[in-house]
């Protein structure tokens, strides 16, 4: 068996011929509100501005980071609180000005300004200071060691010499929001055509990544999702991220269209109230609940299977994912009932399960959980609350069970989920020690740091699946599609929104 594999691996594979020229057409589902990273918060705007700005670092398919505007991986101080980022010496804005450390410092300090106007949100709470060591070096000082900080550096940089004339409180009135005059990414803004609902960009001759392979990039607004699939097949659209499931199914039926599905970085979990005063404060009750439900069936009920079942909360595409880390509960009603009887004695155990009103997927999941758990001795009542009331119940601890949706960053660190978003009031000395050790890892950022952190993250996942402060259920699938003439996409979360702007410079249109 080995010899044929070796022969196949060594056989000559000619390199594809990269074609230069043409127009790449990107679909967005709404008119972008802003092309300024300091103010844009909606998905359409972020996707539309991505080709225009450099990123300090970009995301890889395994959600690790790679230098972009940065010249190399960050340098980490011995105590883990100082991150130093070297910048390229050949990077220039489209007007010829050098892209320097001052631009990165301006971007971050403006995003940290509480008066900044706009829809965008930023979390630099762990940073005490960002400054320029010299023209090509940026230094971040952190409040405490944070090995997950690298993911924060996947961030666009804006031109300080253009935008510093605006006060942060007036940033959303800047002309730059609609017609940015200076770019540093692979493309330049050219025009906005309100009749065709399209934005036109042209190749940036000053881009440090070299000349983009395509000459023009069009951002086309397509508000009717039923039009996306036929437009992809006809070549009127060439790249369509963020498809609905129905849109993805339609695209799969079209000739000459590729479709990819990948797990979202956000996930839905069954949040338990872990406080001693709650019925779910006993870990035996939470384990009984885990054995009482069938996660595959919950996913089918919620999203028709259009999701990835989760046993932990590390995204399955992540460099840190370990399929053996978390305990996988197979539905076992007898075991669930035995655990519940041992914990409470009397059954059924009455529990309320909260979910946001209007969320049909979580409503279906709540009803499925209630039905599945009943034979094990749980009497679960699914209750819809408006989102504000649900948030209040979570933050005040006035609940027993809730279906929560948590967004995650590129990094798998669980400090936020078990810290600021610790809705259940979970406390565990072992977990605290693991999280501290993982965040305090101090090897060189990149392969060495990831290797030091991964076994600690796996131990966190193992303990998470044993203590069950919350029970991860599923990550919805995201869908992207492209016309067969587009060469280069490796679809995944790394291409969503602003995690890899250079992709638009690398891709090309095949003959």
C-alpha cells in the first residue's frame, strides 16, 4: 500500500498558471453603512471594507495567525505582559505615505476611546498602553499575561494622517465612511454606483503584497437571497460569503459553482445555574442532564442538521481542537435517572429553560431538550423571554437553565466564557489554575506558544465536560460559494469579514 502512495506523492504536478486581470465580484446582502473600520459594525460593511485596509496579522484556516502588515510574529517579554510587533519597511498607503507604527497606535488608541462614535465595537480592555518604539515597531503593554492576545492583533489599521483630523466623537460623520480616499490593502476605492447597488475598487499599486491578480473588485449588493445562486452560475457574482442554508442548497444545484460549509465561531449552549441555591447547582444533576439528551437530535430539531455538534467549545477547525479532550455523552436514560435520583431523591425535577423569543432554532432546541429529558425524571418547561429580559435573568442569576448563544474570537481561551460571561456563577479551583496557566504561557508567539498552550486547553475542555458549567450543543454552519473561475479560496472562518484581507490580492480568475 505504501509504494503507490509514494509514487503518487512524487508524481509531477504542474503549477497552475496564474492569470492576471479581470473583475472579481463579491456579494453582500445589504448596502454597506460605512467603509471605515473605526465605525463599521454591520457584516456587509466589514466585508466591504476588508479589501481596502492592511491587517497587522491575518488568520489562517486553522485560526492561527500569520504576519500581514507585521514583518514577523510578535515578540513576548519574559513576564508575558509586553507584546512587540515589528512592521514591514515596504508598506505604503495609496497616497505614497509610509504605513508606520504611528498608524497602528492611532488605530488602537482611537478604538480604545470611549467617545468613539459609530457601530463598531472593540475590546482592548487588557491593554494599558500602546506606543511606537520606532517608526516600524509597535509595543502593547498588557495588564496581565495573556497568551490569547495574538488573536486581538488580527485587526485592520487605518491611515492616521487622514483620520486624525476628526475627533473620535465625530468619526461617524467623516467622508471616509462612504468614500475612503486612502487605502493600504490590495484595492482602492473608486466609486459607489447607487443605481447598480455596487462599489467599485481598483488594484492598489502601492500594496506591499504586490500587484493583485485581478484588476477590479466589485462589491455587489444582492438583497434577495434567491438571486445569489443563479447569479453565481451566470458569473454575475463570483464570491458569495454568508449564504443562507437555502441559498447554499440552491447554489449546489447550479453548474460551475463550488459551495463550502464550515462551523461558525459562535455556538449555542445549555447554560446551567451552578450556584448552590439552584436545582442545577449539583454537578450530578448537570451530568444527568447531559446523559438525558441526544445532541444530534437537538441539532436536527433546531437547524435540520445544519450545524456541527459540539462536545466542547473549541471550534473544530482550530489549531487547538482535540477530539479526544472532552467526554462525549451518549444518551443513556437509565444512567441519567440514577444520577438524578442520587442527587435529589424525588423526581420529577421541575426546571425552567429560557430562550430568546423569536429565535425559532433555539425554541425548537428547547422543546427537544424538554422532551428528551422527561424519561430521565426532568420536567422542563421551555419559556420564551424577550432578549433584554433573558439577558437580565442571566446576569442576575435568576434562572435554572437557558439556551445561550456565545460568540468566540479566533483564540480558544475560555477565560471570557468562564469569567465575564460566567452566567451560571461557576467556580472551580482546578479550572482557575488551568486557565491561569494557559493564559500565562510565555513561549514565542506562534508554533511554540501554541504547542505550550494546547495540552492546557485540552485539559480545560476535559474539565469543562466533567463539571458542565454549561453544556455546549452546536455551532451553526456558515456557507460560502464561488464561481468555478475563481482560483484560490479555502473557505472557512478565516475568510469571514476582516480576518484575511490579502485573499483578494492572491485570488485570480482562471481562463
